[in-house]
């Protein structure tokens, strides 16, 4: 411990506000993953995950002490990092499988043959974090504690996550409380406190910071429009009576699932509209429509890579598959591609006061007029829900994106657009239309 005179031991409690992506360890040992479900049904979050979270949050705060630039780094002469992040291991009450969807960005419907599932920890868990910061004599405890309060404010604001899939709202945390202890490292008894809970604890309050990279949050309240229905996903595929029980090559539009939410420490089955569906079908599709209408050069197909004119010309000349370094396609800059992440994220919407109904549908043969497929599905017919939209303001064009998203939400308000213009799924009967009842724009750190 040469060179360090004191340490700050921090204990935080977070609430998992949105699902957390995990993987299951199939053997008796941990997988080589940062967030996983262990064989004995525990949630394991590696210390590297926490270090990355704090480092990313710190990078958004202006005027932090120099020590925060060393997260994930260390002085080779001392041989020890000034930041020690402990792994988190907690009992897993329940895990869940979120049936995946791939949205056709042209029509807002399910893309055929691309249904990916993800293993998640449901929202509602309480997740602890413990870490220690070692200080040299020149580093003041008060300055570091004040900086930690500002970093916690950034994490609580929802802009940074853990576990991946930021764009779809996964892995967001809100702060329940935080405490810290100051440890004297000049004595043996003080060093022993590093591995105990001894010492006086002080509350660590989050403090609104001055940010280097701001972000915006839009809180949205909405409901299922009267007379509209949404198919709730079932693990049982539709039946093909010509060939027996097997999945059809094309599934009905499914943008609503039944999933678990942890409430008061107990799992509760709830109807959920995934943030991915809202992001792609209700936001990306109309925004891209606006851009194309005014003549912007953006991707013309829902491809995984940019297909704007500039990128196509670059690939033709350079004979590679990458996008052009000077690509200006706003669809890719805003909503992302396989080569870069987007700057907009949308959380899941848990439906409140839901009303559902089982409806039997038939599929008639055009020639014989006989029933060839039979669907018996649960449909969501009423309910209210909330979701959040986060826009990272690191991009110079983010102001324009905020304006377009706000305008799109206004179109979803009562009498804001023709029936069926904005909906979850493609249907000639205009099923899946939602109505925005309230929205609130919150700026973190101010607009660019």
C-alpha cells in the first residue's frame, strides 16, 4: 500500500429499472462473461462492469479530480489500481426469456425469419455495488466524495447502463442510497477495515453536475387507442395443418409479450411492450420517412449496414464492405448500424390496467375457401403504459433528432395523425395504434 495514506470505501444500492441481459453458465464454473447467471441461480456482475459504468459516467462530468481519469489504469511503480471494484453476487429470484423481434424498418412490422430471444434479469431487483478508492496524501477526501455524488447523479439519470443493449433500454439503474467510510491506511487496524464493515458511515448524496456531454430524456405516457388490438406473443407457434405442428415461415405481428417484473421482492407476470418495438416501429420508421420526404441521402433499405449513396460509392472504389468514413446518413448516426451505435434509446413499457381477450382467427385458401391455418391468440385490447426515451447529445445533429422525436410523439396524440399512420405492426385493419397522453422533456446538462 506504499504511497496511499487513506481510502474511501463506498457502498451503493441500485434498483434495476429495466431488464438486464445475462447468459447462463452451463457448467460448475463461471462463464467468461461480465454478467451471467451462475449454475446455482445467482446473478454475477463482474467488477469490470462496475468500473466501466463509473468510468463512462465520470467522462460526462466536468471538473473531476484527476484520480478519476485513472479508473481501469494504475501506476506501474505502485503496482495497484487506485480503484477496486468488487464483483456483485446476489440470489436470482427469477430469470426470464424475452422473445425477440426484428422490425422491418420500412413498414414497422416483424421481419421474417429473424426472431431472436434474449435471457434477461427482470426489472425490480435491488443490486448492491461496493468499491474502494485509494488516495495519496495530495488527494482530498472531500473533493473525491463530491465528485462521486456527481457521478452517481449521471448514473441515476439513465444515460449509462450495464450489460449491453443500451439502445433498447436494457441495464438501467436508479440510485436507492449510497454511503461511504474513510479508512486510515497508516495503521494496521485501518488496513484491516478494508475487509470489514467497521467504521463510521456517512451518507453519499447525488449532486447535479456540470456535464461535458449532455443528454435529453423524454418521459412518455400512452395508452392503447380505443378499438385497437395488439397480439401478445406466445411460445406456441401457429399451426400449419398441411404439415403438422411446426413454425410457419412468417409469424403474425408480435410486439407485445408477457414477462416478469419483480415487485416488492416477488416476481409478477405483466404485459410488456419492448423498447425495441417502440424505438423501431413508432420512432425510427416515421423519422426515416420524414428524412426521405425532404430528400436527405439516407439508407433506402432496412439493411444492417449503411446503403446511402456515399457509402455505396466508397465500397465500390475501395472494394470493401465498410461504410464511408465521412458518411452523413442520419439514420445510421441516430439509430445505429452494425458498425456504430445509435444515440437514441427507448425503455420497455409495462402495461398497467391491461385488458386482454382471446380471439380465434382463420386463414382461408383463396381457391378452395377452406381454412388452412388456425390462430388462437391473446390480444391486448386496453391499457396504459409509460416509457422513456434517452437521446445522447454527443452528436452535432442531436438537436434535430430531439425535434423530430417530439414531432412524432405529437402525431401520436389525439387527432394528431390519420388512423393507422403510426402503429406497432403492419395491418390493413390498422391494429396496434397507440395514443400519447402526456410527454415531458428533461435536459441533463443543457442542450448542445
